[in-house]
C-alpha cells in the first residue's frame, strides 16, 4: 500500500513539473520552424476514421545515439509498460505505469522510490513516441538527443517507433527504364509507418527520400517528408503501385514494386580457397546466388532460416551452411569455405574518441587476416604495427571483432558505421571509431 501511495504521489508531483515544462517549452509551430533539424520519424497524419492508439509494441533503435542497439517497448491497454531486449518480452529491462497531462506522458518505473525516483517522459507524434528525457533501460540511462558530429545542424532524437501495418513491412524492388537508362528502386517499409526510398544508377545512388505511409483497404498512401500525400494501390499479389521519381529533378511516375524475398541476406561475401584464390559469393534479393572462384562458376537458389542457410545449385545436390550477419560457412565449389561480409572487409581508419592525436589504420582480408597500425600524429611516432588473424563473435550488445596477434589480443564492437575498438597503449585504454575508406 505504501508503494502504491508513493507512486500516486509521484504522478501528481510529475504532472505539476510537466505543466512547468510545457509552459517553458517551444510551441509546436516554433519547433517546426526552428533551424535545427531533428532526426525523429516523420509525424503521420491520421486518415479518415483512423485514430492513433497508445497501446501496442514499439522498437527503439539507438544507433544514431552512439550505440548499435535496438530494444522493445510494450504499452498495454491499462497504460502499464515493459521494456525488453526482444519482442518476446522474456528478458525485462524495466516496467511500470504511464501518466499523461496535456499531451506529455510520464513513465513511472515500478522500482521508483521516494529517495530515487525513476521516470522518463515522451510526447506522441503520429504513431510514434519522441522522448524528452533520458530513458532508464536496465542499469543504463539512454540519452534522448545527440548532436551529429559531422553535421551539427542535425540533432538525433530518441524515438520509439510503433508496429503498425506490420504485414507490409519488407523491402520492395522495382527496375525502371528512363531515357535509355535503368534505375534500380529500393523501397523499405518499417516500424512507425515509415518508409525509405532510394534510386540507383549503375550501383550509385542518385536520389533518396523518406516519409510515412498509411493503409486503408487496398489503398496505400505515402507522404514524403515536407510534401503532400500521394495515393497508390496494393495488388492482390502483394505488389505496390506507388509514385516515385528516378532523380530529384524528374517527375514522379507510377511504378510497380514487388517484395524482395531475401533482402536481408542480399550482398557480397568473400573467402579464400585452400589454393589461395579469392572466392566470391553473391546473394541476390530474390533467393538466387552466384559463386565464383578462378575458373569455377556456380548458380542456384538459396533459403535462410535463422542461422541456417541452404544452397541448391542448378546442377547437383543441395548443401546446408551456417550464417551470421558477418560470417557465412558453406560447402561451395566442392570446398568448405568461411566467407566474410563485404561490410567488414577492406581498410578502416579513424581516431580516438578523446583529444589525443592518435590514429589507427586497420585492414581486414578475406583470408581472415588483419594488419593494424596506430600512429601518434603529433609526435610522429608509430605506436603499433602488427598482423594476425581476426574472428567475429557474438557479444552482449553487438557482434564483436577480435584481433589476435603475437603481442596482444584486441577487441571491439561492430557498428553499422564501422568498428568501435578498444586499444591498450602504454597501459591506457583508448577507444577508436574506425570507418571504412570505401564508404
């Protein structure tokens, strides 16, 4: 009873605080007119007869806030909530109740105490939640905004994107001929009723846009950020007919998109054979593959289920292999090979996350080897010059890269932007963010 009375008191107190915050905060009109650009999901406008319910499942991705991690929030009909590492919600990282005052919501955690209140606040924008305070998650407090280092006008926000129209979440492809040129269109629909679109020509991106979408029956409406609504249709076979331009200056035209059944696995993979030849495995968006090495070339189809990937060549018996986001092991061309994703191969470089003038250059090769050079630019000294082998292993938050050399073993996390590596130099640990020179 004492804890319940305490939580009621906290709600009353926080509602008063939120009133002050609302009075001090910018009006919505001023926020939209501010020069600072925010990377929140585009706000969606409700369609006829449609309302946005608070209850439901949300995904929270904090990659733009400095950590390659996503986790999940569930809000129940009674305004209780739970945070967890997966959408099965079997590994809880926080729970409690939600209160609301004039459009601002407060999450009050069940382990709040009078001595140490534990709360978070957010506002709703369309289906999604935009946090206005740090978010307790397990033993961590997730920041709610971060200014982009390369583009200071961009401020990344902590957003929970809701799972709505989930049956349409996928990657869709289209190929459009325009004035004798073929453009490759990639359309991705995802949580928060958001979409991203890119148009590429000969592998180079020439146009991109983002926005929101809405579904009513067989009609899909998209709203590009900063523009008006555009109405399209959903075919009985699951195809989408929507309007997009091939280039920024071109007019929009209706285009039919179809689901890329194996989009999450598409890409190039590299290995080295026992004879020292480079082996290349290309997985496409529609379940096809091409394997080449030396004079050997093999085509076929593939399917993937969790960590198992199955290959069926056009001629011959099928083989099962294993796959993680960054490694793939399979028997192809009559040889058992270990492939690495193109995302983690090549040259990477970067500096420390502190003020020291240290820079690192890392190269990862298809044979599983690496070279690492760390320089003290200010004093023109070479601090590390070593070579060895590398491994990719699962970590508590993200997959990890481990470098094994004769002198030391070094490790770091694999981020979408590169590697977050920890290097010990003269007894002091330094963090380096290494990004690919090819991207």
